[in-house]
């Protein structure tokens, strides 16, 4: 069965631009979470969507936003990019966002802001 | 605020040796996860620990959970080079479907 698919894999953007990242969860999974991974801050939770509703949000500025579609695919958007937004962005897929089925991570999108 | 601390952060060991990675967390939590990450790659799920006293084993890795001590351990038995990776523990509370990760332990197994 197909895993969690994130696109694109790599992205280079200029400061001030905006970017949209995509995550397609495992078929049948309804929860998608997003994490940012940087060498300095480690892995940090951005937000989680379940059935098109944001259920939880981390401590990131409003420049970071997301949404989920009826087919459970999710997108996250970062506006007015800053150099510090350079990171590996991971999404995690879960059947219902609980422990019972765990979380499966995608391969990530590596964003470089120059 | 939930905090998760791992130690050591860096571990260099010889093949065939045993070692333990520790994961401490600050508040009561419901689930603890262990993940492995290879350089430039995503997170691979290793174990999910759901209750006090839970112990799970897969190959040369064994994880345990002590909720009273707020401590989980990942024990490596007779290490082999293929185990070289970064290992993360992550804790989840029922109040939200979010994982709080430790800093990661970078393990290098030398021949």
C-alpha cells in the first residue's frame, strides 16, 4: 500500500516569497500533522488536521498556515519566507490521529530559503 | 509545557557492544514513541509504548516505559553498523494529537 507522499521533495525560494507544500496521506487515513525539523530547534509540531478541520496548532507565527481537503490531502503554506524557515518539513499520517494506529511520516520536503 | 529530554545526544560505540538511550519527559503522558532517522531521510517508526511497564523488542532493539518515573529506555544489544542513525523519542498527550520530540540521539556504530 502506498505510503505518505510529500511533494515537492526539494524547494529553493527567495526571502519574501511564499511556498505551498503538499502531503497525501495513506489511503483511508484522515489525520495529517505537519512538523518542522531544523538543526537548531529539532522537530517541532506545526498543526494537525482531521476531516478538514484544524484540531491542534503549534507555536508558529501566522505566516504558517494549512488546510485539508475532502480527500484528506493537506497543504501547508508559508508566506513572506524568512531565512530561518529553511528546514525539512515532514507530514505524518494517522487513521484518526490517535495512538491506536500510530503515525507514519512522509519523506519530507526540504525547503531552502536564500 | 511538556518537555522531552534524551541522553546521550551523541553515542559512538563498537560493534558487538550493548548500550542504552534514555528518554525523560516532564509531565504525565499517554503514549511514547521511538523513531529512527537516517541522514536526509524521514522518520521510521520503531516502537509505540502505551502503558506503564510496556516492553517491546524488535531485533537488537528493546524499548521500555516507566510512566511513574516518566522514563523510557531504548536498549541496543550487540550493536551492528546498520544501527547507525539518529533515534528520537516522542511523547503524546491525549489533549492533542501532537508529538513532542526529544533532541535525538546520534548513534554511530564502529566496526
